[in-house]
C-alpha cells in the first residue's frame, strides 16, 4: 500500500491536529484535535452537533468505514461545503446517494478500498485532483452540476463513470486508469479533456469504453496512451474529437459524427477503425501500423489531410477526397479506395493565353494534387479549400497516379487514373519525339482508354475515303482497256445522205 508523502504542518492551509506533528487532520474546536483522535464521548458530541446541509472540514483526517458512515448518517447524507483534502479512507468509502449542496474537494485524498459515489449529487464544483484510489472507483449515475476536476488521479482498480452526468467542463488531465474504465452512457455538457501530454503514466492501462456517451462541445485525448482496447463510441461530440499524439497499442475504435476528428501525429499499432457520419477527419503525420479502415456511417465524411501519413494498409470507404491531396502519403500503394468522391476536370470550353488557346476537357475524375498543379481554382474542386501539398512536377504526379490506381475499387475511376498517369507522362517527357508519339497516341484513342475517340477517327477516315471515291467516279471519263492480241472490228460509218428529191411528174 502506497503511503502519502509526509508533509510538515506548516505546508497545509488549515490548523492541524495537536496530538502528533505527523497528523495533518483538521482540528475540531474546542478539542484542538482531529475527529480521528477524539474520544468516543467527544465524537458523539461532534456528531450530535451536525445538521443536514452543514459544511464539514475533514482535511487530512484518517477516516475508517464506521466513522465515515456515522458522519454521513448524522448529516442525513446531505453535506454543505465539504473538504476532504488529503483525507485517508482506510476502509470502503461509501458516499452513495449523498448530496453535496456546496463545493466538494478530495484533492490528494487516499482511498485504500472501494470509493463509491453511486448516484451522488454534487450541486457545486467537485475536485479529486491527484487523489489515489487503490481499488475501485465508482461514480455510476452521479450528477455534477458544477465543474469536475479529476486531474492526475490514479485508479488502481476499475473506474465506473457509466450514466454519470457533468453539466459543465470536466478535466481528467494526466489521469492514470490502471483497470477497466467505463464511460458508457456518460453525458458531458461542456468540454471534457483526458490530455496526457507532459504527464508520465497518464492513460488507460486496460480497456476503456465510451459507448452511448455524449459530449456537448469538445473531447480531447491529446497525448494519451491506450494500452488496451479503446472503444470511443458510438458517441456524440458537438464540435471536435481530438486524438492528436495518442499512442494506442491495442485496437482503437472511433464511432462518432457531426464533428471534426483529428489524429495528428497519432501512433496506432493495433487495428484502427473509424466509422464517421457527416464528419471531417485529419490524419496528418499519423502512423497506422495495422490494417485500418475509415468508413462512412451516413452523411459526408471529408478527409482534410493525409500529409506524411504512414499507413501500410488504409481503406477509405465513401470518403470525400475532393480537397485532400494524396501526394503527402508515405506509402500511397497501401491505400484502398472504395466509393470515394474525387475532384473532376473543369466542365465546358476554357480559353487561355497559351497554346492551345481553346481547351475542352473530357469529364473525368482527378486527384486534388493535379487540380492544384494545373492551377485550377479551389472552387472548381469543392468548397473547403485546396490541398495542402503542391506536387513537384508532372512526372511526380504520373508516379503518384500509378501507385494509387491499384487500390481503386471502381473500374471507371481506375481507368481515369490510368489516363491521368499517361497524360502526366506525356507532359513531363523531356524528349520531343516521345512527346510527339504520346500526343498522337492521346489524340488518336486517348491512350487506348477512349474508344469513342478511336471510333470517331475511323468514321471520319471512312467518310473521307468514300467521298473521295465518289468524287473520282463522277469526274473522270470511262475508259475501255484493249489487249494487244484483241481483234477489234472498226466500222466506219458514212455520214447519212438524205435521198434526192424525186422529179415531179407532170
């Protein structure tokens, strides 16, 4: 059992027990001793003087189970301003169904056995900063109307916050959960933060669950460590779910919607699954070692950034990639794309000062990287801004298309990517002859991917040939070929002579 660090009485802000210099219990008037060092008659006198809703000061006091129960029953389990800072609960601490009418503080308190606040109501603020729970902690069904502070707590057993309700901001900064942690059905009306950056040992050592939970504004897990499975949802988040710089050694499941989700610089060595609905997700600088899936649960799922993402096998189902460049991926060949939405070429005829001055684009899907490289405005891609990375040149884009294309599930999109790869190769070719050949190949049949263009050329050539033959047949005289051994009878005809008029018989 871990003992509290020894403090000098001068280091605390209350008048301590006069029995021993090592006892930090708050002294009760007129005895000048803490409640734990009072005699039986003195304790009875103190308990008789307690009334419901009264404030109570038990800071630094060692409380056995029986003594704590007598205090709570003497106040009919209704406390006013309650101070339990640095208190030591040597037995089970059962505050179930108690009502704290004022603020309650348990900072640096130590619970050697069960700490139960089942169904407890905190009308004001509550603080458990740096408290130590050696066994189970339960706030199942508790209600906190003020701010909740659980910074740097350490829970050796299971932590149960299921069905609890926090009406304002709640902080678990630097908290260390060494057992199973359950937040199923928990409602946080404001912000909730589990940030672990800068705090050694902060995180969840075993499984943690946030099924059917709700956060009114933002939920932050920045810098936290998930050593076991983490089930973050299905949960409702009003604004933002931040998992920046997290380290997850086990499976990480995220299920939410109508918010922004960020996993910047996150490292997930276990399977990662994100099921999102009408949400934006940022995977910049993340590392996903195991097979990972980001899928659409309903509504639009927009990928805002994949820059410097290192993922060996990432599947995107139904994602919006119109404004997200893929050029920043460290391993584009590990991407699997299914039913995704891409940018498209501009519609209609376009005029420009260069050559050719008029350009008409066939309708095809392209990567946002090519959109930015060609200088098309972001409004032609989609609302939301251009991709963050600019490709180096057309040759680099050709290689990118070739590496991404095998993972595309749609045949038409795959064909468009193959066309784009050849187009970029043609534009980046340094040799004039090769570029001319590719240009002819493009013009003739669209690199073998535009059958309509080839049929059109064949139709045009056939029409020209037929017209030429028809014109030749109608303008040249007919000639008869005569062989060298042929006998030809030539009949010379005399000009017709009109008969002489007969003499008139008289």
